[in-house]
C-alpha cells in the first residue's frame, strides 16, 4: 500500500529510531531482567502465507457479531464480520480507514501519536511503527454504547515468521465499548504488537488482551491508553503462552476524574519468561487507579513485574493502589518484582506492595481433612488464586472461556511434580 505522506514520514522516523537504538539489552534498567538476545539473534521474515491455515484456529475466536481476524499481520475477510455494530461505529482495517476521508482524519490524529518510541528502551514500538502493514481501527462516536464486545484475533503461524499487529481504538465522549485482543499461534514466531486507546470524556472502555501463542513463540506488546476527563478504562491482561513475553502498559490519566483499573494474570512453566511493566501517569487531579497483577510460576520459569506510578505536581487528590502477588510452585522458578512510586504532589493516597509465596499449608490441611486428595486440593487453591482476577471481567463469554483455559493450563502444570518442573 502507498501510505499517506504524514504516515510515511512517521514510519521513516521510527525506522531511523530503531536502526539507531537496536534491540534493547539488559544494560538498560527497564530491560534489566529480560534478555531479548534470542530475538535479536534470530532471523525472522514477513510472511504472506498462512491465511489458508486460519480456520485451524477457530477455537480461539469469540462468536461476536463484530470479529476481525489477522494471520501474520494480514486481514482475513472470510473469517471476519462487522455486522451488528451500532450506527456510526467504524470497525475495519487501518488500510481501509485511510481510504475513507472521514475516518482518515481520525486515524491521522491518533495513529502513532500516543505510543512513544523516542527512548532506547522503547525500540520495539519503533520497529512496529516502521514495519506494520495493517491493523484494526475502531471508532465509537460520542454517546454510542456498543453492547457486545468487538473481537480482534491475531494468528501467528510458520516458523521464523514476524508479525506486526497494530490496534487503534478511539472512544468518543460518553461512549462505551469492550475490545478483546486474542493472540494465538502454532510455531516459533515473533509478534510485535502495539495498541493505542483514546478514551474521551466520560467514556467507558473495557480492554482484554489474551496471549495464548505457541510455547516457542516470542511476543512483545505495548499498550498505551490516553484518558480524558471522567473516563473509565479497565484493562485485563492474561498471558498463558510464549517462550519470551513482555507486556508494556502506559496509561496517561490526562483529565480530572479519569479512572483506570489494571488486572493481570500470568502462568508460566518450563523455561518460559513473562515480563509485565506498567506506568500509570497521573497528569491531572482527582484520578483513582487500581492495579492487581498475579503470577503462578512452575518449572524453571521466570517472571518480572515492574509497576510505576507517577503523580505530577498538579495531580492532587490522587488515589492509587498497586499490588503484585505471586505463587512459586517450584524451587527453580523466579520472580523479580518492583512496584515503585514517583510522587510530586502532597495531597495523595498511594500504596504499593508485592508478595511472593507458596500455597498455604493450613488451607491445604483443611481441604485434605475433608477428604480432598492433595493434588486436587492444590489445584483448587491455585485456581482460586487466579480466579480473583477472572472474576473482575465483565464480559461473561470471555470470562468463561478464560476460566476453562486457566484450568487446563493449571492441570498441565500441576499434574505431577515432574511435569510441573518440565513445564508440560
């Protein structure tokens, strides 16, 4: 496709930034515990193939009226539909939106304007911005309520394939919508995903990211959320697959009364590595936010949680709470957790905390005393630990499917001590 001049210039600038910065290394503080050398060493190629295999992944699709499927970054119309959307709502590919004069103006205002890539540690965003070929653009007009979630499924298939996923959601004032991003795959692929969400005044947006790619896959994702006055954004992140996974979240609460809630769950095994980094920027006063991330680690897996809360001097009456809780079910599993606060205002309520532990012996004894076998008791307690986050999801079909996926993942991790260590 021939990109418009403004986007061509942005892409060229992003490519120059990536060429100069290269892949981040553990020498950078933000990448201290995540080594992407396996990605840097590998040779990945863009693929125009794989669309014919998309039907194999139908079990990952949600049966929503509005569904958009991409394979290796390429849109698959035969598996997609925009039926059932309220009048005025636009949902379609970025390429199609750029050919529509009315939508092109909105895309130009927001695409690649919020996800930053100026710093060396943000070079994956620069790479995506320079190399994505298409993506999904969703625009909800002022005052419109979209009752059913809008689903976007990104499928990665074919060894050594690189796919660049791009999502732009613009929710107008007083609008309401839910967007579900699903990432699935069957090979040792590399996915670089960038999502930008703009929530207008009084808008309500519920966002889900479900990562279930192949155990050999690499996944790097960036979510940037720009919130205006009295908007409300709930983000749910669930990481179940991948060899090396990193999720970066950047929320800017840029209007008085804006509220953000971040919920995250990661389950790791084998030698899997999952990192979650968040920055919540309180740029205006009277903005509450809640963040809860939970991890369940087995085998020789590792995880990172780095949660930053920034409170600007103007952001008086900030109310922020952040928590990271982890279950280590193997002696060889490791977690590096670092909640942090940067506060420049004096009239605030901010707390943060992190816990690392094992299953409670007293709870295990209680269940076993009532005739429940030890293996089942461990499974019940572990699922209960995860289910607190699943219970916060408002979309019932998403919650129910994830409950099944989490149960299946835990069954494979906790079946026996040996299988847990091997990450089966």
